[in-house]
C-alpha cells in the first residue's frame, strides 16, 4: 500500500495564523486494488483512497480513526455483490494491519 493523498486542516489554519488541534488525513491505496474495485463498481471509486484520520488529543497523544474498506464500500455492495465484498474483506485485513502497526 502507498500513501497517495494527505491533508491537514491544522496546517492550513497555522498558515492563516490560527491554532487548532493537530489533525491529518492520510489516503492510502494501491493501483492493483483500484483496478479491481473499479471492475466491481465504478461508483465505489469515490471511496478511494481509503483514509486514516490522525487527531491530536489534549494530553499530547494522538488518536487514529478510519472506516474499514467494508464500511466504505458497503453502499455499493448491493450493486455488485461478491467481487467488491471479497476485495473489501481482503483490504480490511491490510488496513487493520497498517493501523495496528501505526499505533505501536
């Protein structure tokens, strides 16, 4: 998997002279998965890349949040069924592992 996008409202706010709690969105995906996803559902393409959201807590720690690929793709499952469901299940394991390693 690769980081393909990133954004930070706190960085943007800092550039305007404002201070808000730290946050960053990191979009992660891989082209071979994108192709499989689009073969199953063109509409599901709006969900890629899958995003992680890192937020700063008041005590200086951080929280990692994300929707599993199964959650992100759930609105499209009825349309395309097993192909997308199988891909989402495979991606759930990969994204879970990334999250687990990120918080260690």
